């Protein structure tokens, strides 16, 4: 039976603050643990008025301290923004504080616009060239210290911290297969290459000391409510957020609308519908059917559930309903590992 996990962007909703968003993150994490979710991942984004998880490793530590069993990690750390040694020290510290509970998911995008990326990095060297080298360097910092080694990650060296590669195209799928690492695909906002990336990863996977067989996770936006109509209403907050981002006017997560008519142009609607093609929105029965179909089509090993919902109580209820749907699917033997 495959696990379900949570991807949280710590949404800052209109009229609220980052402090409110982080309190909601902690609350959702505690509930997610009680509902049986396997992981709780936070994402690195910068200069985003609607996302509070920019200092991702700090938020991971806060969530891990507020929970007891659930794995906590990054979905992901945008490695080109950081020196690998710094990330090794940060996640070595997290693993030392919360042993056996920390995941390190890595992405190669900046997680922001080009101007902000330059402020973070000082230079914008091509990540296609540097990313594989940086991942290998990060792995080396986590390896046991060798005789004569003059620089080491303290803490970090010798710790068993699972590294994941994240991607929305074929690049990271190929790299994860080559390096024998687990792979997470961002189908919650980039549907185009999902099936090709899964096929490429599985066909080219090379077993490693840390992973003997391919393991793939897919991101899914799931908006669950008591009725299809109410779920579609909740979903309009994410639709508006996507449009505002594409218009170059990012802001806090807006409240839902009864209708998107008049808010978006036909071209904008087409763009949003395409980007969110794999979103599952509806009542528990609708969500159950959508999940069963997605799992049958992809044979993924794990699902990472995202849900940018304006009202915190509605957000909690959505994740609770998804956990109940998973339990029903599992009881009916409809969830089977793709490995």
C-alpha cells in the first residue's frame, strides 16, 4: 500500500502574515501525522508574497520539533542557490536533532525570478552543467570522513540523509536514474512530461547503495470538500494565484470566488487548465475516482498531496478527506505499489 505525503508551501493568505502561515503549517503537520501521512515537505521559494517557507531548513526544523513521527523534508531545496557544504551542514544539523526523520529533496531551478536569483547567487551559471556536480559534491559531504580529509561537514559527515531529485522535465529523471536516487515529479504544476519522465527514470535506473530499485513520487493538487461545487470553489484560490503569477503580480493567496468568469481571459483559462491538468477537485467520491485512475495510469510509489486552500479549516478538512479516501482505496486493494 503506497504512502501519501504532504507538500506545504506555507501559504500567506490575503489579510494574514507570514507568522499566521507558519502557525497554520505547524497545525497542518500535526494533523497530517495523526491522519497517517508519511512525509511533510516544505518548498524553497523567494520573493513570493504568498509563500512563507523561503528559509526552508528553518521551517523544517520547526515542523519536526512540533511533530513526533512523520518524516519532514524539503520539496525542495534549490541547490543552485547554495553551496553544497552549507546544505550538508544544515541538513546534518536537522538529522542530528531529529534522527531518522529528515529528507533532502533537491531541485535545480532558482525558485524565484531571475533578478532575485541573482541577488541570492551573485551569478547565474548554467545549472544544467553545475547541478549534477553539486549533487555529487553534496553526497560526498554526507559520506564518512576519509583519512587526511581537511574539510568536513560538521554535523553532516557520516549521516544517512535520503537525497531525492525533484523535477518537472526529463533532466532530473535521467540524473536520478543515473545516480540511483529516488525521484519526485512536479505533476501538480507541470503535467507535460510526467509519463515520459516516469518511463525514462524506470528504464534507465541504476541501483545504488542507498536505493536498489526505482522509487518515484508524483505531486498532485487535491481539493476535497463535501461536494463537488464546494471543492471547485476552494480551487479558485489556486487558479487565481497561478494567473496573478503569470501576470507578474504575485501576492498573498486570494479568497475563493463563486465563479472565475470575468477574472480570467480565455487564454489565461487555457494556461491554468493545462498547468493544473492533473488536479483532482471534488467530493470524496470524485477524489476517490480521480486518485484510482491516476494511480493506475502512473504506477507511482508515493503521492505528494498539495492544496493551496484559503481557509485553514477547509484546508485541514481537505487533507483529512484525502486520508480517508486513501484508507478506502487501500481497504479495497486499489492502491498497489508500481515497483
